[in-house]
C-alpha cells in the first residue's frame, strides 16, 4: 500500500509544480510580456490570470502607471543670448511594453532616452524666445510644444510623454554674481540719493523752523515791550496820583524801597548823620 501511495504523491507534487510554473498573474497596475528562451512571443498581457510554458518561458512585468523622470539641471541659451539653468521633469508611461523591451529594455534605459530627447527639445524651443517671454508670457506654450514634439520622437520606444514641466529657472553662477553686483550698485545709488534728499529736506525744515522761531521771538519781545511800557505808564500814573494825595507818605514809601534795595548782602554805607538819605530812619 505504501509503495503504491508514494508514486501518486510524487505525481501530485509534480503536477502542482507544473501548474504554479505555468500560471502567472498580472496586476491592475501592470502589463507583461512572455519571453521564450530570451525572445518575446509578440504578445502583451493585461491584468488577469495567464499561462505560459513552464521552465521554458518567463514573464517580465512593466508598470502601466504614469512615471516621473526628474532630469538633472542643464544650461540652455535664449533668443537674446541669455544663459539659463533649467531644472525640468517629465511624466511618461509605457504604452507598448513589447516595443519598450525591444528598444530600451529597462526603466534606466528609457530615462536616458528621455533625458536626451526632452533636453534637446527644450533647448531648441527656448532658443526661439527671449528670457522675459520664457519666465512670464510664453512658458505654457513652450511646455505644450516641447511635450508634443518629445512624445512624437519617443514613441519609437513604446513610450508616451504626458507632460513636460520646468520646475525652476536659474541663472548660471557667474551671471548671478554679475546681476547681484549690479543690483547692489543700484541699491547703493538709490540709498545715496535718498540720503541726500533727506539731508536737503532736513536743512529746509530747520531753516523754516529757525525763521518761524525768530519771528515768534520778535513778536513776543514787541508785545512784552508794549506791555512793559503800559505797566510803567500805569505805575507812573499811580505814583503821581499818590503824590498828589499824600506827599509825605509817598516819600516814606519810596525811602523804604530804596533802603530795601541798598541794604542787601551785608552792605556797608558810610554817610553823615545829617544825610537826607537816612532821614526816614531817624
């Protein structure tokens, strides 16, 4: 019984192995081709379960989704002879896996072709436009034109380019230094101009302020002299009226004021007893 069972188990294992070697599954995001002894069988397999000859044929899978290629920055000349450093990328897909395998075989091989074709088309397109047009008005038109022409050229490799875009546009380092130098000189010139204009305005404002100050002080002195004159006239009038009313009291008051002004800070006055200045103190 055991001798009969063993061959059957071996046969079942072989059958299972053959089935597993024969069947292959292609995912929704993939396409595949089958190679027989290194040569494709001219068929492209979509998503689903498929079969091949075991041990003789093998399967190669390709990504059917959009792929992105980020190119290395490179220089290009504009119509007005300005050098630009372009940092661009492209979105592409494999539309014919069989042709793709026969021409470039792998993703790195496809990226090498993309780099050559896209860069050459970008350089050719930018040569028809000025720097101002590239960075402002014509950028979208340039990208559409480059995308269309690059896709036409790369179709021979089973590839379709969906979009080409410029991520960043820079100037070469030597141009950046020159432009920075010009910008710095221009800012310094403007700073000197603003500084001189500010100094001129400062002088004008100070001269106007000094003139107004002089006028205000002159008016104030004039008014003070008028007020002082009126006060002196009023005082003289009051003294005159006081003298007319009581001459003796007026003389006494004036003598006290004279004493107050004279006897200050330990003042010493030497006079004779009959001096009229001291008559009020006797």
